[in-house]
């Protein structure tokens, strides 16, 4: 069947149009994160990063596969004995509203934890297609770490926002640390050792102008290892981890801002990027090869009704009810 070959049939929440566009996309395969003896200051000032290699990735619509209209994401990464540091730069015009997160930019990272976890649908556990699995352990192999999931309404530019203990929920800056196995099964870190280990600062380079120029700067850090291996990917020098990034454009809609399903993602919708924390010799001893989602046989059409407020169904369902999609954070 031609239709079956044009779409990844394990791909929850993508339409045929998105899959066709995805075929023309070129995915960044890896990001090299190098050791440093001088940690950058989290303040949105990029001068600390002038000597660090930058990697560019296209951003495409999680549903539509269309290119983000303002250009590519730029990523830089370093780590020291305790933390990993990221600089994410997303070009695009400035917008901010203290009353509505949808009228502010938003971002998130995702890291693979379970061996079967997919970039699309936040892990893509087939037993959590419309709600959490009855037995959560059935989806353990699909778990992903969603970190630095940041909505900006309560924050200010150039201010560093810190960590918190006991939960992944950031009550001050809404810079949450989460885990999921599907868009219908996502939680703030909540186990006995839970915490939010992400710190960050942001700014826009042309916030004081009326132009459409400029970029959002997200300067972030997280401890390499955390107390909870249940909800956090564990990082270390010499190891590679599968990685993805999502961005919500505050100008997706002129009136209402971004929508859950309207965000942009790396990896041409489906592919992990290998985040390689190289050792002092520039090598990784434990690699995480990037693999595309497998093409499977066409499943029987799913005629069940999605959970209230949800937006993702198996590919067999009508495109009219397909929503959130890959890296489809239900914000």
C-alpha cells in the first residue's frame, strides 16, 4: 500500500502531509558537548560561548512538517564535573505577555531513557495512546526525560532561575522537569528522590526594538547525574544520550499565540540527535546511535475516542482528529 509506505505507522499523531514533508528534511545527527574548566554564567549573555562550536538544526512543525519560518536552531554545549550547560538560540521576533504563556515563547528538551522510547509522542508507548497504561511498568521501556520545559510568563530577561527540591514543578519560573511515556501520560518528576535540577536564563536580542529581527537566547544547565534515575536521564563524560528540542512560537497565531500542536521540533519530526559528551580525548566510550522510527505493518483502524483535551491518536485514525504529534507536549 502506497499510503502505508509514506507514513511511519508506529508514528502516533502525524498526518500524511507531515510525513511527506519530513522526507525532504535533513536531520542533524549529533551535537558535541565538550569539557570545560570555566562554566558559563547563566545570564543570557552569549559572550561566554564565543569559543564553543555551534551546531545548527532545522525546526519543523510537529504536525505539518513545514519549516520554521525564521531560521535554524543553534545549539552549543559544554560540561564540567557537575553540570551540563546549553545555549539554545532560536531566531524570531519578540513577544511577551505577563498574563498569557501562549503569547510568550516556550521551549523544552527531551532525552531518551527507555530503550524503546521514541522522539515522537513523548516516548510513544502504544499502551498509553489515549491515557496512561493501567500498569505503568508496562511503559517503562518508552520513558523519556522532559527537562527545562519552560514557559516564560512569570519570568524576566537576564535573570537566572534556579533549582528546587521535592518535585519537578517549578512554582516560580515554570521551568519544569518532567517525564512521560506519551502525550497522555506526562508528569512533573514525582518519585521519592524527585527534584528540578534545571537552571536557566533567557533574553531576546532585539526586545527593545520594533523590528522582526533578533533571536531568543535560552542559557540552561542541569546536573549531570541526579538522585532520581526513575525520572531523569543520567549524563556523564564519555557517554552519548539521544536528545531532542521543541519550540513554541508566540506568533503562531497573531491573536492567540502558540497552540499545543503547533510547535516545532528537531530531528525532522522523528529522529533523535545524539548528544555526545566527549571526554578529554574528544571521544565517547558509550554511544547512542541515532535511529529512525521503524516502519511497521498497517494496524487496524483505531475507532476509540481520545481522552478529553487530548490530541493524539494512532495513525490509523482520521487526520481530522490527529493533534499534538511528535514531541507533543500538552502544556
